[in-house]
C-alpha cells in the first residue's frame, strides 16, 4: 500500500514468549524495520496494536485492521 508517496508492506509473524503468544500482521517500510504490528494475543483473547514509529498515518491503520482480522483468524486459546 502507498500512503503519502511511501510504500508499506505487510507480512505475518508469530510470537511465543512469556505473555505474548499469538500471530501478528506487521507493517514495514522498506528495510527500516516494522512501523507497527497488529497482534492476535491468544493468551488475553484480544487484538492489540503496537506502534514502533511516531506519526503513523491513520489511513494506513484503517487499511490494515480489516486485513489483520481476516488473515490472523480466530483466537487459538491455550
């Protein structure tokens, strides 16, 4: 997706560490690292957003939320 002339890419990630068990949709801008992630937390049964940069465009988050809900699927409680 391109927002304000900047291209963003989305990829899946999984995480199994203390208090962080689930799947994530990460948003990257080039090789700079993740901009944010939307995480499906299977321990708390909640979706969580973590911003790794300031001033993330709202249009980007609005675009990503329905994709994350679709791609990350249902909770997989322990």
